[in-house]
C-alpha cells in the first residue's frame, strides 16, 4: 500500500505548488547524493505480499475492512480493492539461516490470519490473479475505503479522458477485449515486492542487474494464467497491470508517450537517472504537498523526507522501482523488485526471493557486467516473452544465445545465484532448500501457471464448464497452498 493522502481531488493551485515542490525535492536529492551519508553498511532486504480474499463459493470476498479488523495485526494492511490485503515484512539482513526463520514466521502469520479471516466468512489466497474474478464483480462497491485509491482512480481517468481498454490474447486464441470505467482491473493483479537496500554508488549496478534478470524471474514464477474466465498469458498480471493503469488515450500512444507501467528504455549510471526521468516524463496523479523546506532541513544537518518526490515516484510503476527512504533518522536507497506474482506457497515465494537476491548479487559485481553485452531492447523483449510464455519462453542471454528459460536457468543462472547467496553469507542449508525449488520447476516444467492451466484442462475434460473448472481448481490450489509444499510437486487431477 502506498502512502495515504488527505484529499481525493486537487485544485489547479495545489497541482502547481506540488509541481514546484517535486522539482525542489529532485534538486535536493541530487545534492544529497553528492554530499550526504547514506546508510548502506548492512544491506537489508524487505518483502511485501499482496493477498486475495475469497468467499465459500471461491469468488472474491469484498470484506477487507472486516477481515483486517479480525486479524488485528499492523503487518496486514489494506490494498486497492476490498478483496485485497497486503502483508508487510520488516526489513532484515540476508546472511545465515534468517530465511528459514522467516519461512516459519510467515507461514505461522498467514495461518493465523486465515483462521481469523474464516471467522468473517473469508479465506486468504496468495495468487497472481484470482481466477474466479468476473466482470460483474467490479460493478458494485469494489474499491477500498482509502483516499489514495479514489484519488488515483479519478486522476487516471481525468488524464485519459475515456474508458480504459483491456485487450489481451492468449496462446490458444482465448481473448479478453473489454472496457473499464475504473481502475478496478488493476486490483486483480496481486504481487510480491522484494526490496534490497544498497549504497547510492552501487544502485545502478543492482538496478541494471535486476532489469536483466526480470525475464527469468517471471518465466520461472508465472502464476497468473486466467483473467475473466479466459486463459491468457502465463503471467497475465504484467500486461493487465500495464493496460489497467494506462493514462494515455490512443493518440498519445501513437506519439510514443511512455506508459505509467514502465520497463524503462536504457541502462542507467545513477539512481538519479530514474528519479529525474519520472519527474521529466510523467505528470502528477496525486498532488499533496507538505510544509517541509528540504533545503533548510538539509542545511541544518537533518534528513529531508522529500515527501512530494516520493509520492510522485510511487505513481510511476516501474517493474524495478527506485526507493528513497529514511530509517532511524538516516537516508537510504533501495531497489524495489515488482515483477513477481504472489504465491503459490511461502516456500515458493522465498525460493523466488533467494534466486533473485543471489543472481543480482553476482551480476552486479561481475567485472564485465551482463548489461554491457545485452541490449536494453533485448532485455525488454525477454521480459515480454517471459510474461507471455512462462517456462516455455525462449530468452536471449549473452554467451548462451536464444535458449529456453528452463535450460538457461539450469545451466547458467542457478550456479550464479548460488554464488551470489554465498557471497551474501547465506547458509548452505538456505541455498539448498530454496534453489532446489527453482531447479524443480525447471526439471518438471511445472510452475504456478502451468499447474493452474493443466488442472483446469483436466477438470474440463471431466465435464466441468470453465466457470466450474476455475472454482474447483482454486479450491485445490488453496488446499495445496496451506501444505507449503512447492508448486512443482503439486499433483493434478487424475
């Protein structure tokens, strides 16, 4: 969940003041990068998991306020739609066995939350797109009671000036082509966000590495094959999120105006490149200003919050987003990796995280970085192919040529991830547990998207129609999710 705002709409004067404050914040941030001490002695990781609520019929349960009241834990917060909640994990270091303790902690937390959700007639599901969502679910009061979400919805439609077009076609010709009069379809996209705190001087290398590995990440972790009853991309969430938040009418698309959901267009040399692009290219959606004078705060030896710059940054949805934040009075920066879907299990989520952190560590510290040998256009094409085809995607990688995502991972990327985790000081038991899950997906050909697709196909072969098959599949999915057995081991209906 992004930072709450006080207003749901803004005057012209408020927007003008906000624009001026954002530019002032950007100038101060540039000065801080040159002069200030950023906390980076102990790199920390963070985790956010977006979750769905379902009712006894396996349809979305529009009850997050009631469920959060029952859970009564500040780690669980609201999200865009009333069938969404989010679990936030406090930052922690990577080394040693900490991931094993985190797995136990998260599993216990989710079990307890699910039990309390049941007391309010709901269940919790970690999945990239809730497969039982249908268009009629967005015709009522779907949005959470939160000013930020209402303001975002209204600002996107003011900027666009017309309904949002959703047009996605799957590999077998199944297609969703519809129009939305709100950003409700965005709420169907539930993800995992991985945070990595680094020094400003190391940020560009880690962001470039994260961009390069985003395609293998998505191919391996795809878990969103169904939307509005149709089998679309392996990770439909990627294209759906891009379309559902698009502020551009068709004429601006034709002019090449950049979308708010943005892979990027070049490798960077500094974190400032990304913040500066965000200010230069993207109009404000939210325009809430504070009374902070960041110049005065900095000159008095304090740490400016740069609230306006951060608020704006939170409405540009890069798949790898730059973050500026303050902890214990000191500034730090981090890479927020946003490409992964939620689920299927906690062990799968942590396997995805281990693969990412290890691989990024190795690639960011290589003498001849991969991004000096991989064009940005190729990296973006890899990302699109991975979202469309999942484990069946063919990806280009320097020194390997065009190769299947599974083969690329087994032969090349897993050893790099293992080395990176070792360099982080992660224990061998952690490496073995989580990287073996990634290996298992590659050798079996089964990730979340593949299991969902095969399960629905078998249920339809038994005589179920698509709606029944999706509900039955989701019922099995929830049962397997709570075993915490990795998805590549899940059985299919006989």
